């Protein structure tokens, strides 16, 4: 549908007269026309300082692509000023800013310039009538949508240029890894397509019936670290507390229910709802995760779950259809041995047990492993215990660490079924740091690696986040090393 802008433009132009001043032209003509082109006031900077000059309007690209040149600079003049005598000024501004386009206007005449090789040239010279008549064409050239698509392709070109440059650097140093280290996405794509052919996702429940040992926090950050290492990840929140969902910035009410979207409860109880109907994809810089969100109503659905046909296998069956899409599916269950825990374990081929190095969580490990053994023995596929990971590690208490690791070894050695289970190496232990808890806070809701983009954090908080995330990266590498042979 084409919109007729002529009446809006006529009313804009009627707001000025020949005796109006420059400021009238800026406020009554230029700003409303920019709005007609689809810009908001935050898209332009008025009276922008460039060098020693003050530009009337600078239409800027989105901040993420700065330092690109402005799309459009505008110089306003009073209606009684002759534009021909002021072309030098817009030329100067366009050269200084390298803007793509320039507009010089006194509200009655409109001079549009294009900047090629820093040599701006007038491409259109319009009266008010021409402006109204040709507005739909002008709109195509100057509107926000065009501005954004121009920046997108400039950005793409620059990316190509940068990747070619990087290739040259790699060749110069005869080191292929230089390229991979920098262009994570390329490494991701390569491994993704290769693995896609070879591999099915491994489904792992982050399992411990003890509450508050760091299951959810580990799941979130381990997932981000695995994705940084090129792995495609699906996260399944099967806990009514929905901490994983909110910890990744998704509000189960506002973002799911009120939008008419579906969550884990629909996936479990409605045979027609499939994985693709519930998955939400989220991105934080170069990290991309697929998430099945949870909802508090899961806590009062025991009856419904018990009445659902073959409920223990529902998740298993629905996940299995999509195993080719992911490398790892991580399930975050609640702290209990209830129904949903059984559903999670029945869908998994392995468990990963996070614990704190403190007496109660360590004591609970025996029950946790017994439960895993029971599930392992109750079905054909088996359930592997990948190992015990340490979270909220207190770096200061060495003596306690020795005691607790000793206890864990004793628990592991107790049963023949668990004697090969290993405590993960100390470089993978996650320290107890306030920033780890804060990142998954409802108000932030991002994996720790994204803390570097959080403008509200101080430098020392960003350092702490990096410190903790490095441990998650070690944990991810360790997980890959112990699971890769199994998956191949
Ligand atoms: N490394 C850490 N440093 C500091 N705080 C942490 C760390 N890991 C987790 N926490 C905090 O400890 C609390 C429990 O963590 P989390 O929710 O991950 O445990 P959980 O085992 O999933 O709990 P639940 O059993 O209730 O599901 C949370 O407040 C979390 O923010
Ligand atoms: Mg949890």
C-alpha cells in the first residue's frame, strides 16, 4: 500500500514563511521530514560538532556499526538565503564526515548531494513542489530502512575485507589457527557442517537433587562456553522455578505466555506440540543458544503429567527427532527426585553432576549416583555418569578442598558401577564469585561471557566475569574431550 504524504508535506511546509529563520527550518521542516522518512530523534544528532564545525543534523548509523560514516548530513539555511552560495559548506561537512548523502535546504529549495571519493556532487535540486511530487522516490533514497540496509552491506563488505586481511596474516605467520581463533563463527560453521553429517546430539541432564548447588548457573555458562567452541546447543528448562529461562533473559509470563507462545508444559503434555513450537533462539554477541523455556505451572501439573500417556518417554521421543540439529542438549531439572526428573533422565544419554565442595552437597552425591545407576539399569540405552564438576569453589580454603575431594573419591569407589567416575580437574572448577550470581540475575539474564558488553559493570567486575568464564571454557573443553570419542 502506498501512503500519500502530500497533505503531511503541505502542512509541514505551511509552518514556515519567507521571513522564518534557520531554526524554524530545522524544527518545523527538517525534523518532521526526517520523521516521515522513518527516523526517530535518537537516529540523528542535532548541532553535531565535527572538528571545528557545527553540523545542523547528522543522521547516524546504529551504534553497533560506528565508526561508519553518517548516512546523511543536513545543513539548514533561513528561507531568504540563496543555497547556491552555501554548497561549499555542505561539501565541507560531507568531506569531513565522509557522509554518503547531504541535504542542503532553506525549506523552499532542496539540494541533495552524493559523496563519491570525498568529492560531493549535487544529484537533485528540488523546489517544495518537486519535493512533494517526488517524495516516494526520495523516501526510497533517504528513509531509515535504506540507511540500515546500506550499513548492513557496508558492514558485510568490511567483514569480507577484514577476513581477507586475516587470511594474509595467517599466511604470513604460516599459522592457520590465527584465523580460527579470531573468526570464531567460521570455526563454528566449519565444525557445524562437518559434525552435522557425522553426529547426533548428546543429551545430558545436569543432575543433582540437592538444591542450590549451581546446576542452573553451570548449565547456562557451560552452554555458552560450548557454543563459543563451535558446538550447537539446545537448553531444556524442566524446572518449575524457571531459573534457566529467566537467567537467560526470558520472562515466562511476558515473553512466552502473554505472547501466546508455548513452553515445556505444552511440550510434555500436548502430543501435537513439537520441539520447534517451543524453542526460543537467543543471541549474545557471538553466542547463540536455543532454549525450551519453563513455566511455574509445571509445579502443579503432577496429575496431568501422570495421566499423560507414556510420559516418561515424551521428552525423549520429541528430542530424538531433532538430534541432528545440535551437538549437545543440556537439561536443567529441579532439585528433586520427582516426575520431571525421571522425564529428564529418561531422555538423557548421560548425566553431569555439579556439586559444591561442602559437606551436605558432597554427602548427597551418593544418592545422586545411585539414582543414575537405577535409571541406567532400568533401560536399554544406559545412562553414563560423565563425572562430578565443582561449582562455587572457595579458592581460599585449601584444607577443606582436600577433605572434600577425599570424601568424593571414597563415595565414587564405593560401588563397582561408579568406580570409573571422575572428579573433574581443578582447572574446570568454578570459583564462587558475586558476578557469577549477578549475571544470571533476572535484571541481567545473560551468560557470563556477555558481561564485557554490560555498560553498568565496573572494570573489576568485568575482570571477575572473565576469570569465571575462563573456568567454564575449561569445563566445556573437558566435557568435549570426554564425550567426543563416545559420540564418534
Ligand atoms: N560460581 C558462583 N559464584 C557465586 N554464586 C553462584 C555461583 N554459581 C551459582 N551461584 C548462585 O548460587 C545460587 C544457586 O545456584 P543455581 O540456581 O545455579 O543452583 P541450582 O542447583 O540450579 O539450584 P536449584 O536446585 O534451586 O535449581 C544462585 O543464587 C546462583 O546465582
Ligand atoms: Mg536450578
